[in-house]
C-alpha cells in the first residue's frame, strides 16, 4: 500500500498560512508528498522546498477563473494528477492533523484498502476562529470532511476544493479516526482582511471586491461570535512554536463586547449544533 500526500498553496508567507505545519503533520503517513505552489513573490516556494521529503512544482494559477473558487479545485487536481499512491491525502494549507490520531488513520487506510466500495476517508474538524483558544460550534461550520481519497481513480477535487466527486457524484466514505485543526481564521484582523480580499478574487470580479472592502477599516470578520466555544484541548505538536510566537492566543477583544444570546438566529444554530443537527454533507456515509 502506497500513500501519497499533496497540497496547494500560494502566497503562504504574505498571508501567514501554516503550510509547513500542515505538511509535517501528515508526512509520517506518506510515501511521497507533492506540493503545487502558485506563482508567488513572497518566498513561498523557498519555504516549502525546505520541508524534508517533498516534491514541489510551480504552477500559474488561472486568476481569471472567478467562479465558485474553481481555480482551487483545478490546482488541487494538478497535484492529485502527480500522485502515484493507492491513497491520496489532500491536506489544505491551513489544516493540521493532530498527531494523536495518526495511528487511527493508518489503521483505517489498511482496514479499507481492499474495501473498494469505500472511496474516501472522513475527518473530524475543529475550526479555530480569531484566536488559538476559540473555535466555532455552529452547524454552519462543517464538522466533517473528506481528506483522503482513492488514488489511481477518476476522483477529482470539486468546487472550491472543499470536497470531491466521482463521475459527478459524492464519494462513499468511512471514518478515518483523524482530527484536523483548521486555522484558516486565526490571523490578526489586518492580515485576515488582506487574505480575504486576495482570495475573493477566486470568486468575484474586482468591482464587487472593491465595493465590499471599500471601507476596509470598518470591515470586520469577527462575526458569529455567539457560537464560539473555548478550546481546552491540546494543539498538534507541530504548531507549538507557531503558537508560542503568536499574539493570537487570547480571545479577540470583540468577543467580550457581544452578548452570547443577543443574536437569536445564532442562538438557534448553536442549540441545533448541541443537539447534533448538522448542515448538508459533501459525501455519502458508507459506514
């Protein structure tokens, strides 16, 4: 059984992606690791080339493809196409797998290797928001997603690369036992605005982006605060140095200014989440 790993990244230094930690978190499971680097002028390619055991190629991302984040799946498929494994682990540049779950993932890879009906493996998620100590509990934030797929198949990244499709349908998946910490929303407000504005270009025309960000000082991504929970667990070991260097280990100041139940709609979604209700799934449960 051969396991490939792959990811895509662009402007990792400029927008502070934890891509090094993401790759290092799963590379112990991988026999090869492919990284697609979108052309960047901030030292991204030098950064990832220094990760032991990776193969890096550079790609010019089609920034004119501004519909549904489609360029992200397009570039992910370029990386998938270079993988030769029986399984392909498609980690994203702001996702880090907890090392305590690696043994369980390895068992799942072996368990389902000959169960061809299982086309992918599902991971649990914690979505950190604003700081390394706060996370989203709303069912609007996906609690599970597919990150391992069958290699040597026709499975493709789909949409904005959140999920996958095989001949246009969702994948049949089993649980991997893995836990992913998603850090995409852990940045300073200034850095988050920069990143959001840049990545909106994968979805929208310049006119709409300028309109949305015209009053950038007033723009805030601190929303859905009434669904935040306080994280009391352990972060992945590869994140230790990054977290210690960060000034984002306290709760965002805005949290203390908002009543937990002020927004009734968010109160309802939080209650549904506690009851186990989830949003639409991007996969089909096999087991």
